[in-house]
C-alpha cells in the first residue's frame, strides 16, 4: 500500500446502488478502496455487476446511499452513452472538455485552444479534427471522447469500456495511450473493461468485482496465480496461467518440434490447434529453419524426410502420414 | 461550419427577414407601394397609414414573434429530449390551451354562464389551459428522472385532452364548433397593439433566457451524465428550459391559436442550411428562420391579388412539409 500523499481518490464505507420503486438495490458491500496517483487500474467483473454505476458514483454524477468519497482532484469520465449532436466536429466535441472552465458565452482563451489542440494531438486525431461525428468510425469516435476527457485537464480519468466494439488494433492503441498518460502525464486512470488479456498486460493494478459483492484488488500477476480470476470468470478452455486457449490433443499423435523464433511459435500453435501433441520424446520430427528470409519446414520419419514451404503444406503432409 | 460562413448565413437570414417584412406589409386586399408604406408609417394620417398601423404592422410583428418563439421552443425541446421528433407542443401545452378554449367556446352554452367571447377571454382561457398543463408537467418533471419519460407524459396529456375536445366537438352546436375550428386553424391577424405588447414581453424574455442557456443546451446534447461531469446543473437547466418554452408557446397559443409545424420544422431546416450542433449559431438562426418562415406563410395565406385569406395552419404545413421532405431526401439524414 502507498503513503497517504499519493492517493488520488479514496472511498470509505461507500454504499453504491440505485432505487427501483421503493427498494434500494445495493450493488456492492460497503467499499473502502483507493486509487493511487499515476496508476492505471483495470476494473473487471461480469456484466451487470455494477461497474458503470460505481464509475458514475466515483465521478460524482450518481449519488451513493452512504459513505464518503475523498478526492482532491477533478475527474473526467468517458462513458458508453450515446451522444446527440452528430453535426458537431471532432474539435467541437473536444472543446466540451473546457466547459467546466468557460462562461455562459463559451469564450475560449488562448490556453483553452492550446489544451484542445494538445488533447487532439495526444489521440492522433489532427487529420480528422474538422470531420463531423457522423462521419467517424466507432474507434475514432471513442478516441474523440477520450480527447474530450483529456481536454478537461482532470487528474483522474474514469473510462467505461473504452475498447468495446473496437478491433484489436484500436483496442491496443487505446490501452497504450492510457498507459502513456498514466506513466508520462501522471494521470490516475480507472478503466472498466472486459478485455482480460489487455488488462493483464497493461494494468498496474486490477479491481475485480467478485460475485459476493466485494471488490478484490491486487497486482494482475498475483490475482492470476492465486486463482481469483478463475473464481470470478470461471474460465472455460482458457488457461490464464499460460495465457493460451487450452487444446486437447485429440489426434493422439505426438510431434517433436524443433526450431526457433516466431516461426517455431506459430508452427507450435498450428500443430496444437489441429490436435497434435508437441512433445520432446516423439518419433515424428518436425524442424523449422529460416534462411535468408526463406522459411522451410522438414517433416522427418524413420523412413523419409520431406521439405515443405508453408505450415499449410506441413499440416497436409502430417495428415497424410498419420491418418 | 466555421464562424465566417455561419455569420454570412445569419446575415442573409436577417436581410431576408427585412425584405419579407416589407413585402408582408405591402400585400393584402389593397397593395401598397414602398413610397406609400414609408409615407404611411411616418405620416400617421390617410388610408395607407390606417391600414398599416391598424392591421398590417401588428400582423407582421405577430408573425415575427410567433415564428421566433415557436421555432426556438422547438429547438429547446429537440435538444432537451434529444429527439428530432420533438416540437414545442410535446409538453402538452397546446392541447391544454385548446381544451380550455374548447370549453369556453363550446361548453359555455351548457353551463348557463354567459361568458363573453372576446379575443381576450379566448387568450385568457388558452393561457390558463396551457399554464395548468404546464404546472402538471413541471411537477412531474421533478419526479421522473429521465427526459424520455417526460416526453411520454407530455404526449399522454395531449392524447387525453384531445379526446375531451373531441367529445366537446361532437356535442356542440354548429356555430360554436365553427368558432372553435377557426381558432384551431391559427391566426396572426387578430392581435391588437395591447395584445402585441404582452406577446412581445413574454417572447422577448423567453428568447433572452434561451440565449443565456447556450452552454447548458450544448451540454445537454451529450446526455445527462456527461453534462453533469462538465459541471452543468442539468436539473436546473431542465426546469428553466421547460418554463421558458412553456411561457413562449403558451403566449403564442393564447393569442394566435395552435400554430402547427413551424416549431418542429424550422430547427431541421436551419440545420440543413448550416450543419452545426452549436446553439451559439443555431439559436439566432432558428429565431430568424422561424420569423422568415411564418412571414412567408402569411404572405401566401393572403393569396396575393385576392381578398380571400387562407387559414395559416393549412399553409404552414402545406408549404413546409414538402420542403422538409425534399431537403431530407437530398441530404439523406436528420439529426438533433
């Protein structure tokens, strides 16, 4: 745990939830939890467990039943809410980030303009700053929403599933950006996300909402090794400790694979995906070699050796030998 | 949309408004030329002066006030409810007003009370009806949390009041029914200077408040959660927007009857001319645009060269609807 001076946000006995009809629905046990300055925290948990409501409560836009939130710094939030005003440009949207500091006539100072430009540069949207929102892709819109939050110049950023519905490239880009902001700009960032793999590789700390309405916090690696993740997600067929999908060697054929580098790794992946077991003591030998950028695969049995030029050919040859 | 080009469009709108104002007061059963108009405006004697000061000027000014107020009300409602289908009458104000006017014109016969059916009594009835529905809506707005729920409540109130009005129409006498139907068709030609003064004050205050709300209105486009995060007091903004719209629309409905279409269509037409979501540009454009559209419709309603005057509501929708359809087809999209 860290010294008190480093804490950006802290809750004590916070009771979060909402009222439906006459009933108060409590989402979590009373929470006493903290965010440390400059840390990127991923907040994980199954759908509907209350991640969004907790984020909104921490941002002060949802009122808790009881308890306290101590935060010395301003908070900017990025939600999944749909926004209207599709005729506004990316720059107009980022300008919203300055609203807390503007008068009723929305007069922008030189510094406001600079902060807006800076936010747009950080998310690499300079080339489409003049585009209207309805012309953007989902990923670009998400980046623009993040730029808006950055223009708010808040020290704490709360993001609700910023990578949902995006392709791998955009997801990695957003997580890398958040990483950079935490490390270089000293922002405190809390991201609610379902992206287990990305969270494990980027987060400084994980908040994990458990089914018994608690939030377990810790370093990602610790939570993997002590089995907390398995408890929460009840992972089916995904081996968290190796970070791979589990394959069953259904062909009952073992292959002795040798080689190096990415060629070796991807050949191994292909073999396992196709139901071969990769073992050192197998009689069937496959070796991968790369020479001057040319990759060759050799399939060796007691009787013969075949040279093949792609993994696809290798798999066909293997199937011909063993079936 | 950059600042200079939007400024240019605003300037064109303003010039258009001036030109249409002159055309509007020159046309009628007696056509007046520009020198006659100038002479009539300043001399205060003679026939031209009589026509201008008694009929044409109040009517043209009412057009401008009603057009601005209804169009602004429409924009405020579309932004508040983040719904392109919203218009100034979604709060049920117009229905409340028509209910009370219907009671005044058609049921006074049964009650045995001899109500005086002057233009003021109709205005007061309409104002009371609008205000009552409005108080109801305001109170409901304090309890329901989201804006869509408020929209549904407004529509339900409209449905309920229209059914009472239908019953009244069904049981009323032919003469009363016709008086009511004529009121329902909307008119800008029956306001005198004292009524115009009341109208001008209420609309003027409403428009001024709308301008003061620019930041809140822009913020509401992002939805309540984002607006709150940007430091906008959404609860207060919502109440002020509802009160402002209610006041402007109530005043117009009281004196001119329920004028259809302008409030719904003008914000869309304006956005098609100047594609922006910024209320700093939209609000003045919508105010000018509403006035321009209603002046146009009134010119057409007078059937140039004839003494016949067509009902205003028939013209606003007949001319406006195809224009909006055409522009929507042309740009293929509509937005808030």
